[in-house]
């Protein structure tokens, strides 16, 4: 893993040039992520649809230890997910942008809302979950693995 951004150059894939930078729409919340982002997963569950106002939430699992807030503190909304596990949704209290989610029973991992990253180059979708809950108008990439419900194992 390359941790020196000076050697990656401006054209390096965002997926590989750490730390990655991101934040909310209004800029009140900013973070650094000292881990590469890969294996994006689209979640089509009803809660993600409502929380994002669109077809799916595009997520990446990252180690919690790699995530560091550098400005602001997201507001947290907690509710039982379709999996039955309590899920915390961390979002900007000023502009509403989703930043991360986290299972209350697993503090080692965060689920990054990939759209909050400043750069998206080189990132691709690896799987879709909760596709049985997808809206009838949602486009689902059937060329990638699709899981009607949650993913069987916490990979990615
Ligand atoms: Zn904001
Ligand atoms: Zn979801």
C-alpha cells in the first residue's frame, strides 16, 4: 500500500492513492481514509433507498481504524436494518449527505458511502445486495454477483 501521495501522481486511480479524502455536500464534515477503497457494493434495501432518495446506496467496507474525521461531527440515526442488526447512519446534520454507516455490534468496520469521496476514478461495482427489495425502476448490474438479501459473509 502506497501511503505517499506525492509518488502516485495526479492520474493515479483514486482507489489506490491513500489517504482518500471525502466529505459532505456543504463541507461541514470532512474526513480522511487511510485505506484503499475497492469492491464497491450497491445496497438496494428499502432503508438505503429512502435514506439516499435514489435506487441504491453504493458502499465499501473499510477498517474503522483507517477513517478519521478532520472537520465536523456527523449526526447519527440508528435503526434496525432488514438484516435485524442495528445500523447507525452517520450523516451531515447541515446538508443531509450520508457519510458512513456502521453496524452497532461491529465497531471494527465502517461502511463508507462511496459517493462522499472527492475522487471516484478507478472504482467499480463488485456486487449488489438486497436486490429483491429494489424499486421497479432501479437499474441493477446483473453482470456482477447479485444477492436477493444481505451478503452471506462480511467480505469486501
Ligand atoms: Zn454538509
Ligand atoms: Zn441498504
